[in-house]
């Protein structure tokens, strides 16, 4: 159970999502829906931070009385570094997507992993147990879901990246942890995936933002594979490639809503229902 940090509330508490770019973010719609559902008095907006100005943006928001922010690309490592209190989930990931501003200062948490796992298991009805899982990318998004993925006890988890160093660093951090049982973790480049197949393929890269195709072969998608892109709101080249092979394809909208629900709980002490919000956002 996630620890919650909600404090006594003002009449209208202010929250935001911080990123660059940020205009595409659906987080305000999601949190406004949660607030209506839970009868919470709060506002939520998008904030564009300069690429070299995340910490300054956070401190400006604190000075203006904001209670917390969600953090999206490319600031998840910056969010971890700006905090003076770090939760176990953020510490495991080395990255944060949720900041809570309270009497302890800036508290960093990471709800990405919970969001991904909840979406795939609860909403898409796929199990990880005994499966071959491929995680594409080794940035903040991948770091945020690595430990939660391993906790589901897949038979195999492969971390693939354009360059090997980052993937190897992730692999080494978790390979010796006894709590992950018999799961095998390995790291490789995209080129090293030739001839290998997986039951669940998760794209944690930002390639979809620029409509860039990943250099992976069609053969990585096994029969009845789930291909999951953590991007949402567009048909990415990864999704199109997977769909052409007959894989079941999902975008990251459900993950977005599920991780937002976890952040909402941390801020407000209320756990909202996610399915109606996923359905609402999907048709917009």
C-alpha cells in the first residue's frame, strides 16, 4: 500500500503537470475528473518548464502555494534530484514522476510502475507471471517501471536500448535482488534482439514523440503478444509495426490514468475509480 502524504486542504489547492513539451498532456482532464468524482476542491494545470529550468520552476510553484506536481518527460531525473525526501519507489527507480510539497519539503515518489502494472493486469487482463517480457529503453520511464515489472515474476525480462551502457546499469542494479525470485534479467542493444521473441513488449522510449521507428525486427512479437507503448494519444510507429504482426496493441492512456490515480491518492488521501476516466479520455 502506498504511503499517503495528504495534509489539511485549502479551499482550492493547486496542482500541475510539468514537462517540455506539455501542451499535449491530458493530465488536467484526468485530475479534474478525479476531483469531481471524489468531491475535492482543487485546480490542476499544465506548466511548461525550460529544459534547463526544472528546479527553478518547482521552487516558483512552491512559492505560489502549489501542493504538488506530476512530472513528465524529460524531467523525471530532475524531479528525483530536486527532492529532499525520497520514497522507496522513487529510490528504486532513481527517478520521480510525482512531487508532494508539504511540511517535510519536497517529497519525490514514482507512480509509473504501479500505473503500468495496474493497467496491464486490471484493465487489459494480461498476466506477467512466467512470461517473456521485453522493455525497450533505459531512460527515466524505463527506470520507473523496472522494479514493479520484476515484482510480477516474469520468467524473463530483457532491457534493450540503442546503447548498451544504460541498459547494463539497470540490469546490474536488480540482477542480484532475491525478492524477484527466479526471474532472469538481461540487457542488450536493439540489434541484439534479432531472432528473439517475447510475450509482452513494452516501449518505454520517447521515439513516439517524433514518430521515429525503433530498429527492432518484427520477430520480437511472439504469437498472442501484447505490445504496449507508454505513449498515448497517437498511433506510434512501434504500435503500427506491432499491429502489422498480429500482436494485441495498447497505448499508455490506461497507464497515464492509473499512475495519476496513485498520485491523486498521495495528494488527497482518496483513491479514485479509474475505468470511467479512461473511457471518458479515450473518446475525447
